[in-house]
């Protein structure tokens, strides 16, 4: 049930970010709650790995957002922290790599087909959500 809630929330977040370019705090909070529930209901990373998962990507994203305004939105940063509690640090790193790769491909498509300029923003949450889903399936369900 916790896994289904996590997947459903990621779907809602991806859709919401795609349509509005925002990830509401209440949705990130709900992902955080599923992360807390997963500690007791989903076998996988131990508590230390889950706590590291909250920090391993979100802290570098936060620093990037501070140093490069517009680099990442606050919702993306909070999403990776909340998802990190669910996935643990290894799953979160894989999710970020997959999400950043997908975002790079999407950005390249937008620029090559003149749908956006090099400096235009696009919703990154769907890429991160896809990375988290894939990471869970590839890494955590073995």
C-alpha cells in the first residue's frame, strides 16, 4: 500500500509540475509521509541510509539553486529530499542520475526543435519523478 501511494503521489506531482511549473508543498509533504511509513512497511534501506538519502541530492541541488538562480526550483529540491527518505541514498543517487539524464534529453529536444531557448525553464519534476519510479523498480525491488 505504501509503494502504491508513493507511485501515485509521484504521478500527481509529475502532472501538476508539468501543468503549472510548481510542486506544491502539500504533495512533497505527502511523499515525506510515505517515506516515514516505508521505514516500517517496505523492506530496503536502513534508517541511516534513508536519512542520507534525504541529503545526498537535495543539498547539492540547494547549493546549485543558491549559486545559479533558476537552476532548480524549491519544489524539486524538497521532492528529492522527501523521495530520498523512501529510496535511501543509493536509490536517490540513481533516481537523480536517471532524472537528470531524462531532463537533459528533454531540454535538448526543446532546443533542437525550437520549442524553447537555451535559457528557458521547463518543469523538471516529471523527470525526477520518472527517475524515482525507475530507481525503485531497478534498485529497490530486487
